[in-house]
C-alpha cells in the first residue's frame, strides 16, 4: 500500500505543481481531492495511506499526473506461484551394464520420474543395502517404487548340472537387493526388467519380469502400465516420448 508521509500542505503543493485542477474536501479520517474530470484521491492522515477512485480514464490521468514515484495506486501483491511438484522418486537396482542403466535413467526422466541411483549421488558413504534402507519406505521423499535392472553380467550353473549347463545371470547382489525391494515395497510396487536370456532365481517365478533385448525403451509400455497401477500418473505423451 503506497503512503504519503508529508503534511497536508505538502500534498496540496505536490498536486498543484502538476497543474491538476480540482477541489479538496474533508472525509472521515482524511482529505479528498477530486479533479474536474472526476478522478479522486483519498489521503488518510493517520496512516498516510493513499487510494484512488473515480471513472477509469480520469482516475488513470490523475495517477499519471502525480507520478508513481510520489503516489501510486495500491498494488496487490501477486499470489505466490505454486511450488513445482517434486518428481516421484524411483529406486534403481542394477548390475554392471552401465549402458542399460543410463538408458533406464533417460526413460524414467522422460516419464517425469526421478531415478535414484547410488552411483550418481556419491552415496554419502553408504553401501547399497544402507541406501535401500534409507531411501525406500515411509518417509515423504522416500522412493515408493523400485526397478530392478537384471542384465547378464555373470555366468553360473548348478554344481549338480555341471559346466555344460552354464547360463548368463544377474549379479548376485542384484538378486539380493531385488528381494529387499520386494520385501520393503511389495510386489505391485516393483518392476523387474530383464535383458535378453538370463537365469532367474528359481523361487521367484511368481514375479513379473519385463523383458527387452537391445534397448530399455522396449519396456516402456509395460513399465508405464505397472507404474500407473502403482498409483503414478504417467501421461500418454510422456510414454510416447520415452518409447521413441
């Protein structure tokens, strides 16, 4: 709210110097000046507050003549803009395939999500298991969804079957962390992406795997469907962009 802190005589002098013609009168708690065109200035002596009234054109002319540096129309402070909604965090578990991991990060960014990758954060000295315990679960900014990226980083076989049955498989720590994610978040809130043919844990056959061969973007339609079922709101345009 603009104010005039001088005396009434000083305010009169200010208006006189503009060449504005009109009349002064007393109002409750102050003085009023009305120009011959109909513009009105109200000055409240106790607070120094100044307001303008009257038809739009005379009111604007009066304000212009007086100048905004001395007296101006009270300004309504703009409403604070709504804070941008933070992106939903998704916890990633991955192995040694850096290319696939980076592809997945890009896909998630295009879907409007915030992938949490320990390797990208410095980790704060935490091990991956400590990071899992810290960044998934109930806190406000914790990840409410997890994605396990299983890539054929190792080769393995059952001792009973022998080397002739060797198959590609994910790193064993990835399998452990997958179990922790499912335990913490529940199966509906975990997606498991599986690259090519690889051995999966024999006791995890009830888990839904989303397969791909060359690029993680092959998983986008089914991954987005799973995210939406988990309560996320993934727009169709974002899905198309991520799958392109």
